[in-house]
C-alpha cells in the first residue's frame, strides 16, 4: 500500500495557554503585550529578565517558549516548553497544548525532511540530502520519543557512506521501537494480518476510532490494554480486501504527550532493522545479524530481503538442519512463493542434495519460466555434471588407449546451453561476460564453431564498457588462445596486464 507519509498538524486547544496563572510580574505583563504585537524579540528580552528574578516562573517559561517559536528558535522553544511542562503550576491541559505545539513544529521539520529527500531523488544534489538530514535531526530534538525521522535519517547516512553514523541512528530507532516489536511478536501478530484475526486474539478493543482514507477505504485505530500498557493497532481497509490489514502500531506512548499525538497514524518500518542486520553481516557480527533478521521475519514472514539472509545466517552459525526444517515448512505453507522455492533449492544444493535442488529449480521455472536464479543455477548444474563426466572419461582414456569414451556428457552441455541462452535474453544478463564465457566454452567442447565465433564477436562488441575490467581481458585472452587467434590473444593479454 502506497500512501502519503506526511503527517497532519494537530488542532490547537481552544483554551488560552496562560489561563490559570496569577499575579504576573511587570516583565511578564510587558512580554504579553509584545507577544500580542508579534514583537517576539522584545517579548523574549522581557521574559529572560523575569526569569533572572524567578527562574521557576511557570508563566514566563511558557511565554518564552511562544516567543522562541515566533523567532524560529527551535532549541530555545524546546528548552522553555520542556522546563515549563515540569512546572508544578502548569495544568494538564496546558501541558498538552505545549506538547501539541512541539508536535506541530516536529511535523514541519519531518515533512520538510521528506520533501528535501524527494528533491534529492530528482536532483541528486548533495545539498538537498544534507538539508533533509538537518531537518530530520531537528525533528528528533523536538520529539525524541517519535522514531519516524530516524528511519529516513539512517538511510541518508548510508547514502552518504557513513555506515557508523547510520548504525547509530538505527540503534536509536530500535531503542524506541523494540518494546512494541516484542509485544507484537509475543502476541503472534504479523504485518498484513487481518483485523478480524487479531481481534479474536486480543478481544474487544477498549476504544476504536475510524478515519477515512483519501484514496477510499477506512483506517481502523484500535486501543487495547496489554499487561497494563496501551497498544494501539492501525489497520487499513482498501480496495477489494474483505478485511482491514494490520500495518502499524503504537505501544505504550509517553505520558507527557497529548492524547491526539498518541493516536497519530503510524506504519511500521522495517528499514532500520534491515539496515542494522546487513551492516552486522558485513562486519562479521553473525549472531547480532541473525537476531535482527529473526525479528523482521517474525513480523513479516515473507520479507524478500531478510528471509534469505536469515537462512544464510543459520548455515553460517552451524544450524543448517534448523534452516532446512524452517524453509521446508515455509515452502509447504506457501508453495507458490518462488523466492522461497529458490532459496530452498539453494540450501538443498549446499547440502549436497543436487537432485532435489534440480527438481526445486525446475518447479520454480514451471511457475516462473524466466526466473533468473533458477535458470543460472540449472545451467551451472548441468555444466558441472558434464565437466565431472568428461574428466572421468578422460582419466579412463589415459589408462586405456583403446577405450572408447562415453560422450553422453554432451547432452548435459546442450541442456546447460539451453538454460544459459534463455538466461541471456533477460536484460540483466544480455551483456554479462561470465554467462557469455560459459556459453562459448560449452560450444567449444561441443565443437559448434559457428556459435563460438558469434559469441567472440559479441564479446568484442562489449570491450568499450569493459575496458577497465581485467576479468574481461582474461576471458578474451583464453577464448582467442583456444581458437588459435594468437595476435588477438597477445593484444588482450597486454591490455589486461596494464590494468
């Protein structure tokens, strides 16, 4: 589901913020007049003077927050409002209104960060990316308990090639979101789960609010009590779906925010968890990567990024049996999921169960005839089988000069060629020099010289895009040498040596 992630500003409360304060000092009275005249600098000056005399003047702190807001001094606004919210003389209603003002400022920074990021996508200007990051950081300062800006900020740091900063941002996000994810997992809920299913599990909500979606449909907001703490689930009913589907939650929101903030619509993000998992994997922190991947696959069992990573990590951690049993169960539950079938085939192959792996890959092609992974692995499988058979026959010939070799491996090579030929019709593999090399080698063994020459010409046409690729010249040197094109072989060798 694609829907705007921009957040709406909450309506301000009707009551005047300063209602209930008594006996204002002359400096505070002067500040009020300056605020009414929108002379924010003068108001700030008077309020700072009042606070010098009485640092705990609650009314002065509230008004200082207003003055700083008028001056676009976000840090000053946050500092004043937060100190005012701790004042014993401030009413709950006044605290809520200050929280809403901070929230509205947060919305402005967060939405601004999103807009600047979108500008960067179109412009590719680093300045747009930097501005986006600055706005998201400002949003974090305004509402540290709200994690949404951190998910995008972490991505930006990755794009800026600052992996350490990215991981640190994602960690702050996870510190906020971890209790909610753990609650969802403990209650056996998953993203995309029908609302009716979690209602059966959790019972009747304590409260439900229903909003209309701009593109049609409804958004359900259901509040439950889980272990004495509130859990608000957000599920959307759209299109032809018979039931609303779970897409996010808020767990145990802070007490110091206004009620409307607690009900703000949220969609669960998995990006930070994925980012942390892949960074851990790349840095060799297999156990940490596994734990993060497990969280993702529990809330989204079919995640295309983390399901394969988790299976790989199980193998890396010496849990191949567990990985096999787990993925077998997933395949049985969802036999039409070609991603799972391909991963299962790969695991079978790695476990030495080649025949079972081949059958899985062939079943995948039955559902998706152009599946690139299945085509490549089947081509490689039959070529490897042919190579093994050929070496066996050559050994027999070395031992017995009168031996007549079994050349049935030529049929395996023909099968491999068929898969490679189909694979290279895919745009991704049309100019893949490894696939073209494999094909040329097959046709060399099968003595299909016309096809070999055609592939050499095709590879020659790819030199311009591979002129800095040493592997390309290694391939060409071998092809030229085996086909008695010695001048070209020497030229390819010299070009490769210069790289």
